[in-house]
């Protein structure tokens, strides 16, 4: 199963931000509420990753609630890909 | 800080667009200059004529609304032809005219599958396309006054329509800032009523309706148009269109 690299996911995340005229900071420690990255933005990112993988990444909401930083988002997508 | 208005729909999926209200919805979307992708079990000559008259703005296919894979394939094909979808009218449904105690479990399952499960799955598919495509959109559910008032012979049907109204409100909440979700809840259509009721009963119901007339598709279409195309900020609502019969 092909996987998408962390850097590729980060670029996709930046693209989601750019659509809203926002900028993704370099630091993975940056809190999401500081940059206005909301749950639907995560959904949009997950759908972009799905399109690349041609696989659905379904998940329950509690996992999403623990995400706090840019790095958490990238980790979560990594974990979802491992589960495929 | 406030969000900009969600733009008018430009490419709308309509389930069950081959006849009656569905066909009228398709025609009106085209009249508004938007594109439309519609499917039904049977493509009628009227729908074929619309597709032939607007080959660049209409995508039509024979698809069973309960076949999730076929519906997803239809939407992918529609997007290849028309561009990203940003609107949905959940219209396809089957009716009921049987007391609950005389309705088989299999028939109840059919009604729930067609009228509740299928539109939920279709909505999921379109919302996913909206999120990964244009980013914003509008969704309309065609429900029924039966979801709010009790009518004999419509137990399973009413349950599905009430379920859709509930789902609509939750979609409006989940998709906040991205999608306007609403329902239109027509009263009984004159044509439907006349098929199961006698003229005396029809006259009685009409007399009890404050406007003095039953609902016609042309009463419902402008409300759906408003929800698809106008900047109203209406979201998470069920708009009843019944001449005041239920008040």
C-alpha cells in the first residue's frame, strides 16, 4: 500500500490553509487554534489525502478531539495511513 | 469577524429528477443558469428532452438511489462532465399507503432504505465532494408535513422524513460555515391525494386548508430555488409548504 509522506501531507495542509488566505507556520508545535485550523479543515485535508491514496480514511470524532498542534495533525494522518 | 455568504449553487445533484416535483426542480435549476446532474430508476422522455436541449449543463443516468456504488460512480462521472458539484436536492422517495399493522417488515425496510439510508449516503458523498472541491455548498432535503403531524397509513414514511429533518439540522451544525442545509416539507400534493381519496374527502381537506388549495409542485420549487440560489442565511430549518393546513 503506497503511503503519503509527512512532507506531502504538510504541503496539503498548507494548501487547505492557503484556500482561506492563511499561512501554515513552519513549527509543528504551533497550536491549531492559533492558526485557525478547524475540524472541517482537517476533514478537507483527510479528503485530499484520500484522493491521493484512493482509499477512504474513516475515523471517529474522539481521536480528532485530541489533536492540538500542527504536528498532531501530521501524526494522526500517519496513524490513519498505517491502519489501511 | 464574520464569514462571507455561501455562494449560490452552480452545479446541483438532484435525486429522482425524472418526473413530478423532481423534474420541475431540474427545470428550474436550469432556468437559473446552473448545471444539474440527476438520476432516477427510469429516465423519462421529458428528462431525456431536457438533457438533449442542454447537453453542456445536464448529466442524466438511470441509477437506483439505493445502490451506493452506482450513485458514487454517477457523481464522479457528473463532475468529469460538469465540474465540481456544490449543491444537492435530496428528492427521491417512495410512498406508503398502508396501516402499520398491515405493512410487512420487508416493506418497512424498503421504505427506510430508499427514503432515509439512501439520502444519508448520497449526502455524505456530495458533502465529501463539496469539502474537497469548491469548499462550500448547499443541501436541500425534500421531506414532508408527515414528519411533524400524524397521518394514518404513513408510519414508516413519516419516520424516514422525520429522520431526514433531524439529519439536516445536524449537517447544518457539522458543516458550519461551509454548507447551508435545509428541508422543504410539502403538504399533500393534489395529485397524490386524488389518487387515494374521493372527491368528497378532497373537498373537505381543501376546505380545512386556510389558503383553500392543496400544494402543487410549482409552490415548492420557488422555495427550493431560494435555498439553492439566494443569500438568505437560512440554515438548519424545515420550511413547511402546505397552505397552512397544519397550523
